[in-house]
């Protein structure tokens, strides 16, 4: 029986079944089938333009590929492990359908530059989807921030109450993180969007190809300039996974806060029931499973980044079979990130904020101590002296079991004669917020201005 593998004439023994399974990639790279066909159609059009492929062959290839794509989308395509990968499966089916015209399609290319092209086409599309999902999540956060632009909550450092902020301001911090994430994705896309096709196996081809024409057909910005690098480069996959890891780390940080805030010990928020589960033995429990799992899945994506870096660290030029191991970490990174962003955008719309516990926490933590120090500085006291005065006032309030704002004017004057009746305007949480009225500050009108800025950016 004739072996249909492209290299079967080189070997005298059949491949062992385990080795066949071990080396095949069709079980996972078939998800690139539509992009493989897109790349093949562009390659065929370029060969036709160069006079290497006849009009009749081009028409046959286009017709055959349309039928194959329809079969794949309808789930009728029979994937063969013997044919190793998505490329050989599609090419074999094309040849079965249209004969020799299908065999001529591979003129002037190799599976090495073909797979490098397919994965870039696939990843480019994934980045575009992710960009949209990041924007959707940002919109959910902005909606929540707008609802709570005035809602007082404690800002923390070292998990200790530090100064009053608004819940809206806190949400905007994550909008900023996601903005950087979106910028990184677009920057990665620039390097993804370069065409390897035409590098062939590693050295280019003797056929009169027009790589820039192929790039134009496929929407690439440029071509890879060195054939050795074109087939062996996976920097773009590592870069993407690094950018994806940062998105997941940001969402893991937010998850940690949501989990803490939902704890009855804190009670700042509630998460909609559809994102939580109960306990198998404790009927009172409501567990924040989604944010917990997001926190866990961040490790999964970071793990893929390390896997890809390790994969590439010792490879000599040019292509090596090692590179087949790039796809599963990359595919799973995209799947995990896409699912996480979709769920998070919906989950943030299901957050119920509890202003009273937040404000109570502010009042328990001497959160306006810095405001008192600033007040004294504005009255003429050097900051270091002011810091010492306020520290003594805080210590006294602590022994009395009250907040600084609860101390009488006479008591405050024992620490500094500069204190006057106007001090209480800055010692309230709302007064503290209003004082921070500058770009990036937590004053409610600044929060609203930032929300407007982000909405304009997303609309543009």
C-alpha cells in the first residue's frame, strides 16, 4: 500500500503507532484549518500572478478549497492521524478532489513557512478578538465606577487603611491596567503581522514569487526579511503569551480583592449568585468560585509563557520539530484569556457595592491623618513637624477608641495651636476626597473626568 506521507520515499520501515501519535499535531492544529486555507489561496493567487500556476489550476484550487472549508465548518471533514497535521490533511483532500492541480499548490513553499504563516494569521485574529473583549470589560468597570464615583472606601497600603478613596477611583485603577494591556496587545500584533511565507524550508525558493503581493492579499504589514529567521521565529508567540500573562495577573489581583471584599469579615461587596457556588456540607456558604478560579488560571497562563521561553532557548537555526510544541500552550493561553475576559465583563456587571461597611472601615482606620498633616503644613508648619504632631494625635485618638475627626477642637489644639474650626472640613472622608482635585486624584469630579476620557477613547 502506498504511504501518503510527503517524505515516505526516504524511509523503508513504517512509523510505529506510538511514534505516529507522538509526532502528529493534527489533533490540535486542525483549529487553524480556515487560516491554512486562507494562506493557501493567497499563495495560489500569487503563483498564478507569477505565471507559475495556470488560471485553470487556480480556479480548481479555489473551488476545491471552498468545499473543504464548508466540510470542516459543518464537521464533515475526516481528520487523519496518518497525515500528521492540518496542512497535509487539507492538501490530501484537495488533491483527492481536483487531482494534479492540488499537488501544484505546494510549489515554492514548505510546511515550515506554511505553519509559521498559519499561526500568525490565527494569532492575529485572536488578538483582535481579545482587544474587543478587553474593551468590553473596561466598559463594565467604567459603568461600575460611574455608579460609585462618590462612594467612599478605604484605600490601602500593606493591606492597612491608608487614605479615603472612592470605589469608582479604585475601579479606574484596573481600567488603567487594562488600557496598558490593550496597548501591549496592539504592539504585539505589529510583530505578528509579518509574512513568513516565501521562506520555504529555510533558504527561500527558486520560483519567481512575489512575497509582497501575498502579504497584501493576507493583510500583512510586511514580510519577514530573513528566510532562516522567518521559519524558526516564535518571538511573537512568547510576546503574546507575556502580554496575556500580564492581563491575567491584573485580573488575578482584582480577583483577590473581590474575594477579600466579599468576605463577611469585610462585607464591601456581593457577587451575583451565578458566579458563586455553595458548599456541599455548609448550607450558609456562598463561595466566590469565579474570581478564585481566575486567580488560579493566572498561574496556568504564566506557566505557558515559561514553557514557550524554555522551548526556544536552545534551538539552532532554522526550523526544528520542537516548534510543534508552540501551539498547545499558545492555543490554551488564548482560550483561557478569552473565556476569562468574557466572564469577567459579565461578572463586574453583577457586583453589588455596600457603601456603609466601606465608610465604616474608613472611619476606623484614621484614614484622614494625612489630611490633618497637610492642613497644618498649609498653616505654616514644616511637614516633618506636622507628621510628628499628627502621629501624637492619632496615638491619643487610638487610646480613646475614636477617630481623629471625633476629637474636640480643644483636644486637637493641645497638639498644635494652628488648628482651627475649619479643620473638620478636611477630616471627614468626603472632605479628604474633595482635597485631591487634580489629574489622577480621587476627587469625585476627577473620577468622572477620567471616566469620560476612557469612554471617549473606547468610542474612538
